[in-house]
C-alpha cells in the first residue's frame, strides 16, 4: 500500500493533505523521515505522524532447534508444543512454516508473516529441504536411484520431485527434497521397503540450522536469511 493512502485511511486527513504532511517531513517510516508519498508500506513497518504511532507491528522471523518430543502446533492437551519454547507474548503472534512431527528434530521456522512462510513449502518454488536420516535397515543401493526418479504418492496421486540421497553410513543418509508433503521422507523410505528411525532437518533453502543453538533454543533470522526465501520465489 502507498504511504499516502495508508495515512489517509488511518487519519482524518485527505490524500492531498497527507501528501503535504509527508513532503514536510512529519512522517516517519521505520524510524526514518520519508518524503515520498508513494513509498510502499506493509503491516510489518512502524509508521508515525507527528510522533504519534499509527502502526507498530513488527515482523518476526525465528529459527528454532526443535527437540524430539515436541509437537509442531500452537497447543495440545497431551504433549508439549514448540510454542512453549517461545516466551509469551511473542508466541501468540507466531505460526509455523514447514512443520516437523513429534519424533523429528532440527530446523523449524516460526514467523508472523504468512505470505513469506508459504514460500517455504510452496511446491512451485521447490525450496530444497535437507534432512539427516537414520533407517532401521541398511539403505539399499537402489534407493538413491529411486528417489532421483521420484516416488509415487498414492494419497496425493502424484510423483515427488527428484530428490538427492547422500549415503553416510549403512543406515544413515542425507536427503534433500523439494516439497513439504505430509510425512514425505518417511513415506519415501517406506516405498523402498525401509523405515525411518530418526529424522533431523538441517536446512531449508539457504537457511541452515545454527550449530550454536542447542535443542530447544532459538534466534532471530538474519536479514540475509529472510531475503533468501524471497529470492527463491523470484528464481522459481
């Protein structure tokens, strides 16, 4: 939305009067004086007129090291949820971008920007997601080839995008997929006659789980990490 329209919608000033206010330096956007009435603003930037705050909402982008045993949910009557790891009142503003099931661990993204978070799992964008996987039985030599060809998902009636499997040990591998379908990694291994014992997400696109974060800890994403998701959409 253009700045002049935003202010005229929030105040008694007309669009013409608003443009004069902006031109005279009485409007601050994100703490800086803005003279351009056509400056684009969204719901996540602070805007003030003559020192009076018209909008204060701030965008939040967090990286959480999800521990095993926590649900990717806002609340649950039986199990602890990842939101309990975030202090209140911040947790009330957030939702999860790209869930992990209770038995899985690793990188989890929490934000209050719904448009941004949808890009994390949008199949069209094909953002790579990398997991470290431990299996019940040794990984067969054919598994990497099967995953590269794509695995047919009967529920969705579609074939997964080609995935890359890097074997690390007889029962351990690093897998990169390009969708975020329900239990996708576990279903892919089930399709080749194996079973996932542990699953740890290492990265989503250019966002890599910070090795300094212990399980249950979180930090704010850097500007570059946030921008990398927008850039992935541009390149899709």
